């Protein structure tokens, strides 16, 4: 059974931590299919093997060195700002 921390980011000892129990991957996969994010339904036959492949994809670097995790942060940073996040303001230097 998923606990309250599974699939949620938290702050722990000064780090942002995202934790997913490998044993919960089948339920997460079912949820992905149920919400229409997969066109075909799959089942996990070996969660440890699948987790290793999933981790590789999460950490896969594109040509510019970014990973899907960077893209996730980019989207969430933008949304946090759009929702009025505190503790952030526009930088004086806007030159790229």
C-alpha cells in the first residue's frame, strides 16, 4: 500500500526529496494507464528490473545535458511562479 510520502516531494534535511517505493510501481503504472497517459495497458512482472530501466530514463541526458528531472523542475518552477510563489523575485539582470 502506498504511504503518504510515496510519489510526493518533501524537504528533508535541506534537500528536496522525491521518493517512490519500488513495490508501488505496479499501482503507479495502473494509474498512468487509467489517466490516459499510456495507450496500452501493461503489467510489471519484475519491479526491480523495471525500476532500474525507469531510473535510467529519469537520468537520461539529452544533448544539452538536461534530464527529464530537469524538465520536471522547469515546469514546476514556472507553475509555482505563476501561482504566486513566495521567496522569489525577478532578477535585475535579464540578459541571457
